[in-house]
C-alpha cells in the first residue's frame, strides 16, 4: 500500500497545485503526516514538495507534518527551512526571529538525545545557521550585542539562546531563564552577558504554520 499511497498523493499534489495553491500545501502536510505515522519513506514526497513549493516551503511543510510523530526530526526540518530561507537572502529579521521562536519551543520539548548522528546533524545545522545570521544581521550578532557570550555544549540550549537574540518575544526570555536555572554555574555569566545589552522591541507576528 505504501507505493500506491505515495503515487496517488503525488498526483493529487500536482493536480491541486495547478488551481488551489493553499489546498495543495494543506494536502501535502496531511500526506507527510500520514507517511510519518505509518513509517513510509517521505523522500519522494519531500522531493515533490520542493518542485512544487520551493525548498524553504517544502522543509517547513515537512517540519509541521512531522511534529506529532517525530518531533526530533521535525526540529531538523525547521532548521533546514530556516537555513534555506536565510541562504536565499529573502528573510527579514522578524521572520528569522519567528522561526527561532518555533525552533526554541521544539528544542525545549526535545531537550536531549543520545543519538550521536542526530546530534552531529543538529550541531552542523546550528553552525551554518549561526554563520548566515551573523552575515545577514551583523547588528544582532553575539559579538555586537553581548560583551560576554554565553556558551553551552548542549545544542538544544544553544537554540533557545539564539531565539533571545533574534526575537524579542517574552516567551523566549522566559524559556532561557529556565535553561539558566538548570545550569547554575552559568547564571552569573549569562547575567553579565545580558545586562544592558538586550533591547526588547515590539515583535512582528509571522505566520509559520498553516494552522496558526
């Protein structure tokens, strides 16, 4: 049934996308969500989404679809989508901040992993994203905004930290305070880093999920 499901879904996505763009995206999410539920290979579906919607949107759709069954994999796809958007140079800072807010929420839910390959993939994505963020938004980079940068060998904590730099939403700072509480030796370092160097501005809402 897997082959039949995938073939039918791809045909329907193409057909819907000709006249009903929004419906095609919603159907793509449902299809990938179903594939995830039944442990079908999502590769052909993701490739189809890339052709129809572009890489950034395809990764975002996949991230949304996998958020129920495979939250850790969903996190990787959110990061892929963010990286793709940054690389295209089409993202504004409030869009990057909105992405990082969603990523921060998921990072807080995943918290940890013992899978070395997963952690290596996660750390690699974070490094490339940090490079793009600093390149595109130099005024918000760690070096320009904090005299004492915060260090962590935990990639999930690092994602939560990044959300406080590029998004002004209060929930990101609350989430980061919780991280500091769990890492007591870092508290004074973080306080020094943040004291007088973070200006919280009114955030611009950005729709990331079709169901927000």
